[in-house]
C-alpha cells in the first residue's frame, strides 16, 4: 500500500527531456521525502516520457507521470491539480530546482496553520542561487496593523510559528515586486481551475491566484525554496507575444483586477488595459466579464493613451 503524501511537487513538461535531470537530483537530495513528484507531459515529441519513466524505475522518488495532448501550461496545471491527492501543491517548473530542505521547510511551516481554512498556503522566496533572492527583491516588513488596512481575514493571529499572515494583495501593495515560490492547499486549486479557452494556451497565473486571495491569507516565509534560471534578454518581447496570442486570458485577468482592486492609479491602469483587450475577445466573454459602467468611464483617457501608443 502506497504511503499517503502531504505535498505534490508538480512539474509541467513540454520537450524538457534535457531539463528534468536537475529537478530530479534536487528531489533526491530532499531531507524530507514526504512528497510525490507529478510530471504532466504536455504533448512532448522528444524523450521526456523515456526520461520520466527511467526516474520511476529507479524507485528513489515517488513519481507519477501523465501524458496529455499539448494544450499549454495552464491545461497541464489543471490536469496536475485534478490528479493530486495531497493536501499541498507546489508547481516547480523544469527550469527550476528545490533547495535541499525545501520540503521540510514547507511542511514544518504548514504544521502551525494546518486545519485553519483561512490559510491558502505559503509564500516564500525564489533565488538566483541558494543564498541570493532573485533580483534582490526581498519581502517588505509586515506590521500587525496592516491586516485591517488591507482588508485581510478578521481574527487572524499576528503570526504563527514566527511567520506573519499576509495576502497577495497586501504583499504587492506594500511594494514587493519580485517572484515567489507558491505552495497552495490543493482543494483551493481544484475549486479555482484555470479557464480553458478555445484557441488559446495561456492564462496569467494571477487569474487563479487573485481568486484564491479573496478571503484567504498565506504564511509568509522569507526563505529561498526554489532556485531558478534568470530570464535572458527579450522577456518583454515574449510577454508582448503572449498577450497577442492569448487575449482572452489577459482580458479576464484585467477584468478581475479592475473590479477587485481599490481605487487607485493601478485600478485605472487595469481597467484601461481591459478595454484594449475587450476589442479582441468573443462576445460571450464580453457578456460574462462586463465591467461596471462607472469604472469603464473612468478609464477612457487611459484606454485612449494606450491605443495611441499601440500597446496592449
């Protein structure tokens, strides 16, 4: 009988046969083996399947391999979530790997809040190396009085196990601009799957994260759990390409931000982008994600400015 694990480490893979070895080696080095590695092969045409099955045959790590037709990372993510039976879920891209104590750090931090449904998961650092936070962007100080200011869940303790409680919105409104390692309660991901849009393969991750953020907080753990490759030059161009290839996903993202964000320059910016993408999506999405009139009117100047610049 297989042991029930507490953490799923999910890796989406599309033609990543040459990348999976480093991920695998980092998982073999984990000081706590209470995890399962779930590889979802998104229609690879290289040796990804052979590599994954070779790892399975070694029997060192609990590995589950699933093949699906190519549909993009977000569909692969949905497949991973729906095939996970653990309490916690961590997405680890094939370009990244874990610090040796990552699993232990996650499970020890989670013990202090397990069973409290107000907690959605854990936010921790990504690193350029095991001792340097990516781009040097460290978490801001979190004051206990901030909970009321940012509308967090009422009645939360100031901190548990030495770590403060915080929402995504609070973290970024306090000035944080970096990338993070994210661990979620799997059941919340099941309840908030990525939209699967015909003809598109990408949806901004924040579409799901913003939904989970409503009414939940995270354990903020200022520790590097994931080490990743820095994005080379051309990232801005790739984002622009994604925006053109997946306008509906971005439309939904800007709708959610425009509706939920407090009145600010950022809210107007989100709404302005919403209007830009609205011209590019199917009528059914325009009806489903209709911006309140007072918000739409307020962002017309921003929409005009974006249109004149030709920016999405």
